[in-house]
């Protein structure tokens, strides 16, 4: 699929409606039937677009995805709608009324910005991608707020806009995922210079960006959605040096306070698993202080405490057993407790969870559920056994 134009015609749109929801198993039969009345290339394009829409529903919701137009890279690389909406609201709260969205892709962020009432210049140099962004602005009734321009972002004048948003390409067809920020397209150094020229700016980067690569002029924010870390954002025009972890839905934001590493202590009754955004933002110390807890090991991001406290920034487990790593002992314990559901988590262990699950629970016979943490305690390979702790009734975040 290298041209969206045929799908935007009345015939193309009618075909998209016809193939909506077609399952992979039915594609061949549907294609054979439709090719009797329509060009084969158009039928193939419509079925391909239907597949992309089905994949995109997880990011954009079924209603929007069912009206939008996608490219394979656009589905893979576009911002999840919930994250884009959160970022757009941050821009709106800053008083931003216009944004130059550079490397706009298929328009996910531009859509969220426009829905927040912000005027958008959406720029991408790839003709097909720009065409998809333009089609999506039109399909969602946002064309009055979104101008799509096919151009090299390094040649676009952004002086007339209140803010700049840059989402550099972090994948290539030859190399796959790109980890070096200077290998982004455009490079992070160019994006930083573009950001510094604007009153406000945000640069979307990979969540694995080293903290030392964050420019001193920027605030760094790591964002998770439903517990999955989605991205990091470098904000300009605010408070340089701030570090945040933001959890969606919510949002709930934890602001770094520059605390030293937590002390290591013996394993208490409860183990807290910090959200991934908290770990990426290096804010485990802030969570440990909130919980009056410490680390089980100086290199492991698990917090332990004697009391159960409610926090949005970590998941609590009640620990019942602590054992040196030993598969036979674990297998005997699970059999004794009639465990039929085994969840294995690991941090600081080379053992694969699925391998341990297969060896320790080859024939589930009970109905009880157990969580096993493969980790290190004071440097020693350890198994911590427990279950999700019940919420504290009537308690709010401390």
C-alpha cells in the first residue's frame, strides 16, 4: 500500500465499510468475491487498511480507529491516544494555543492537540504518512485546526507557533529500534535546538534514554499507561532539572525530590513493586520514603516494608515465605499449598519465568494462587513467595 488516494474515493470508502471487521480466516474468500466487481489492487488495499484499523484499535479506540487511515509504521510508532491526550492537556494548561508538530506521523498527537482546542501545523516528509495525517484530520472533523504539510522538518519555520513538539523516528527498516539519541531522525541534538527556540516544547524520546543524555535545560518525564512504560518526554520552558513519573489513567504524577538511594533492609511483611515509569525516572527513593520502606538489595528496585500503605506508584504483595533459589523446594511448597495458578516475576535473576513455571508447577492441581519473585536479597539469589495485598480500606495515598 503506497497510495491512500484510491481508498479516499467513494468506491474506496464503500469497500472499507464492506470489509470492516473481516477476520484473517475470511480474507481470501472476501477478496475473491469483491474482485469480481472491483480492481484487485483496491480490494487488497481495503483489506490491508482493515487489518491496520483492527491493530490500531488498541491505541486509538475502536471508534476512532474505524474511521482513521494508517500505514504499518504509523500503527507501530504512533502515540497511544491516552498518552497524547495527557500531553495535549499539559500544553493547554501552559496557555499554548498553537503547536508545530514535527515528524507528525499519521497524526496521533496532532489529533489530541486539536481536540484540546490547539491549532496544529503537522509536518512529515514521507508523502504517504502525510497523506494519512491529512485524511485522519478530515475523518475526525479536525481539518479546521490541523494543517498538514509534507516537508523536511529541519526546513520548517516554527517562529509563529507557541510551542514545538518533536517525535523523531526511533526505528529503521535496516537496524530496527534505535537506542542512540543522536541516531534518531532527526537527531536529538537538532530537536533540542528547535525546542530552545520556542517558548515551550516537548520532545518524545525512548523511555530507555540515559539520564545523562537529558539536556540540562529540560524537565524529563516518564509516562506509563496501565502499568506499561510508553515513553519519555523532555519538556522545555518549565523548570529545568525536574524529574517526573506520570501514571495513566489518572494522571498521577510523582515529582523527584533528589533523595539519596534508600537504605537496604531485611525483607518485611510486604514487598512493593514500583511502576515502570517510577523505576525509569529513578524515583524509587521517593516511593520508599512514602512507604517508610527500604530496598531488599542495593541493585534491585523492590521496596520492602512492614506496613501496608496504599500508593498509586507501586503494587503491594504480602510475602509469606523467603527461600534460597531451589526449584525442588518451591515445587514441594506449591504442592503442599494446592497451588494451581503461579505468577512468576523476576528482577536481578537470569532464570526465565516460563521455565520456572514449567518445572515448579508441571501439573496444576489446586485452585490457590501464588506469586513468586525471583530476585536477589543482599546479593543472594532468593525466591520471595506471596500474593497481591488487599487494599487498605478507607486509606488514601500517603
